[in-house]
C-alpha cells in the first residue's frame, strides 16, 4: 500500500511539473498573441480588414475617397477595380505623400470572408483568425505562410511615403505568430 502511495505521489508531482510547463507555454503563447493583435489592428492591416464595404485609408483610417467599395471578390466594384489606381508597387516618393500605394494583388478580403477586426477585443480577434469558415479556409500552416510571404501583407512594412509601417518588425511578428500557432492558438479570456 505504501509503495502505491509513493508511486502515486511521484506521478502527481511529475504531472504537476508537466501542467506547469503547459501553463507557462500557454502564457508565452498568449503574450505572443498580444503582438499578433498589435499588428492586425494597426492601420496598415485594419484599413482593409473592414466590417463594411468601403476600405479605409491613411493612418487615421478615414473612409476611402471616391466611393471605393470592396466588390464580391475584394478587388473593387465593376468599372472601378482597385488596380485602376493601385499599381503593383508603391510609386516613387517624388509623387508625394498621398499617391495611391501599390503592392501585388491589391485588394480587400472578399465579401464572403471579410476578416473584419476593427475594434474587436482580443478573444474575438483570436477566434476569428483561427475560424476557417471566415479566414479563407486557412489552417495554421497556411496562415503562417500568408503572414510570412504574401506580398500584399508584406507591403504593411513598406507602405510608401507618408504612411507609418506596421509597428512591429516583420521577423518578430512572424516569430510571435508561429509561437502562438505552435501552441495551438490559445485565445485570451474576455474580461467580462
């Protein structure tokens, strides 16, 4: 009987250490998600990840001029696609601070999965990012590839004259995104 009690205690102590490690890993992942949130809710990202159909522009996030709209595919309305003004690259600085910026496949998310996160609390933003029915059917591997390599995403770190870049260096953001994703993408708990 004594031997079983000692063995049981050893197992519980061992599991306690394992549970503590899991808790520490989750806490690190939640800290990493705070960085993800900071990036996703910066003007460079949320100006296009909108709940309505009119993108925002500039650091102040004002409604886009010229009544620009999303369109079903996210590439603008028929007759006024985004590519009418937005080229594949940013224009030269000599064009001035308010020239339309550019990046490959300039667009908004399509209407079917807007990925609108303006003003979302951390728990809801986290859930939305992971929800394959609203994120373009991306698992964690596809999300990591998207934030690491997509040229339109990368534009946020080189937004052209007169625009503040994403406030976290890209390599740090990707590292934090991976840390969060590798832990299973834990979401913060809402405060109330």
